């Protein structure tokens, strides 16, 4: 137990902890956007940097930041600062970067579809994962909903599936893949990591796969004949 000198300080501890994570996730998300243009695999770079014995704590890019803490708490700090005459430019920038990731994920999908000579409009896209993080059923602030909304804005025909969320459009992974041309992994559930195979997607007629959390082997999907892109790789 670490005593604080006031309730204010104690509340600030939680806010700072979550904002720290938000800022560092924004850093690697921006790197992911940059490195994808340079042909550099961001995951390999982070793994290499994490070998430093001090001074580097690995954070990884993804399709968005969800939950009722990390994407919310920075705004408490921003607003409280504003009320006290201070504007948090840095925190607002981090929020803008992280909030841009669902649209960036859709842009990655559009690029892959274009490589296949396909438009997003009228294409059946399966979004795998509705919960905001792996192996739970909590959907608060989940970027999966934003991804699905953007896909529909572009005319995509969207099916959402999550083995942990009862409100899924379908009841099984097999059903979710049936008829899909594209798949976006929005949540890296253990069940997906165990059950989802590149050959399975190819057999189902899936032509492109966007790995929103860099969970799978890029080479395995390419060898199976499915176009693969991660976030920054």
C-alpha cells in the first residue's frame, strides 16, 4: 500500500496510469502507420526494442483502444486541466491518434480489397470480436463497433461474431466465415487464435484478412493464398 496525501492525489494515480498507457499506445500506433509505408514490421521492431534491460516498456499497436478506462480517463484529466486554466495538447493528440485507428483499419482493408480488384461496397465483411479486449464479454467503448459502422458507411455488408458476446449476429465461427470475402480481426480472443486457420479462410472463400492486433503469422496466411495485413506489418 502506498499512502497518498489527499483524495485528489489518489484519484490522480489511476488517471495517470491509464493515460500513460493511452499515450504509449498512441506512440506505437503512429509508428505502425509510418512503418507500414516503409516496409518495416513494427512488431519485430518492438520485440527488438524490448530487449533493452531498462527504459523501454513494450506497447503494441492495434485497431483501436476500448474499455471504460484507457479511452475515457485521459478526457477527465484534459477537462480538469482546462477548468484549472491548462490545456493538455499532448494528451489530446494521443486521443486523436488512438481514435483514428478503427478508420485506419478499414483503410487497410480497402487497400487489400483493391489489390484483389474488389470494392468494399457490396462486399461481405466479417468482424471477429466485439468485446474490447480478449477473453471477456465487456463491449464498453469497443472499437469493433466503430469499425463496423465505418464499413457500413462504405457500403460493406457486415457480420459481427464474438464467442463471448451473446448479441453476435451469428452463433459460430464457421457461420461467421460463410459467404465472407473479407475478415477483420477486431479482438484477439484465445478461441480465434486456437480455432482460426488460414486454410479455413481460404476454403470458405475469404480473400483478404486484416489482423487488427497482429495476432497471426503473416507468412501462414500468404502461403494459404489469403492476402494478409496487420497494423504496421
